[in-house]
C-alpha cells in the first residue's frame, strides 16, 4: 500500500491539477514545470560549466567522488524543463550514488527541433568523460540517467555515441522513458485515466510534433524503441504502473534483453509518471532514488 505522503500528493493532483497540465502555451508550460521544482538539499555544490558548448551544471553532494560521473538529462517532452526543474533530483542522485552529476541543459523544441537534443547530450557526455567538477581529468566511471523525454534521450545519446565509436558509459538509468514518439504502446489507452501528470494526450502529441519537426517518429534516435539496441551497457529502468508511458519501458526492456543487454526493469505499483521527482515529498520516490544510487555503486565496482 502506498504511503500517506504519496496519497496526499496524488489527491492534490487529482483535485487541483498540476501547473503543466493547466497551461495552454509553451511559455506557461515552462513556468509551470519550474513551479514543481523542490529546493536544493543542503550540502550540495553547484558549478556552472560549458560542456563542449552545451550549458551544464556540476551538482555534487558533500562526499561524492568527482571521478565517478553521471550525466543527467531532464524530462519535459523535449519542449520544457531546464536546470532549475531538476536540480533537486540531480542532487539527490549525487548523494545516493556518491557521484558527481553533470546536469545538461540541452536545446529544446520548437526553437531547436530534433536532433539538437541528441547532439547536445552526446557533446556533454563526451565532455564528462574527460572533465570533472574539479579538474580536466578522465573519469573513473561514467553513467547517464534521465527521465521521460530525458529517459528516451539517454538511450538515443548512447546509440549515437555507439555508432560514432565513442566509448559507452558503464551503465545507464532511463526513468519513465519516452521511447516511442509514434504512440503505439497499449498503456497510452489503458493508463490514460489514472496518470495524474500526463492527463492530456493531445498535449504530448503536440510536444512530439514540435520536437520531430517533420522527422519520422520511428527514427531510432527519436524513438529508441525502434533501434538496434545491441551493445548497450546495463540498464536500470524504473516506471510507474499508473502512467501512460508504461509500455514505452516494458517493451524497450524486452527488446533490449533480446539484443543481449543486461536490463533491470522496475514497475512501481501505484506510482505515476516520473514519481522520483518527488523524492522530497514521499518515501517511495526516495526509495527509488536510493535504488538508483545502489545500481550506480554496484557498477562502479564492476567497472573497477
């Protein structure tokens, strides 16, 4: 049974909606997403950096190893979201995993459609491999994580890096990943009445169209579900059972396993889209972040 704290957040969404769902313009959506951010935890340093031309922040919890590095790609349908919206989650992952997090402020549509986000994610990842928060030194271990569109971008960036001959990270963590911009998953129908965050399918279709800008929605770097996934590193995929993108995770996990990829997929009962964002609000979200931290730490040991 879900915690009382989770139930309170869920009731708030159901009774009043959320700032994004209530918005009617891109500008209002962007402002609404920022309104959902939580404060930065104490004991966290934030340092702005240009990562091969991409604006980023190093977010490092006290005691984190600067040579263990994780690039974080925020969600927001490739149209909204920024460093402000996910700073608290990046900080929580830094603390749980004991690593330095490079939060990536990749370009957004409609101003910068596909493949701008993929290009920026790969550029920032390549920077992170050779540069840390304290010095221009190579990493001891690298990871990529992201949520929603950022979760799909995690996969797309690795596919682009693989095809360019860039060494892949030690492991990756796509959260509630948007892997199918063609919207063919059955959960788009079966979960549309229970997901309190994605309440308007027309809205996310508009985001997809803004990002694609006429590109094929089944292009593998736009929708990794349609990619050849062979050679990817171990994946931890978390998704809520009460979200419309559930099938985007379960189908990709199945396809990745068939391609020989090591996959840990977790379907969290009752949880909604990107519930980890609420790690300061209810214990299930913090537990999920702790599991991310354990996954990273385990694969640092493997890498070492």
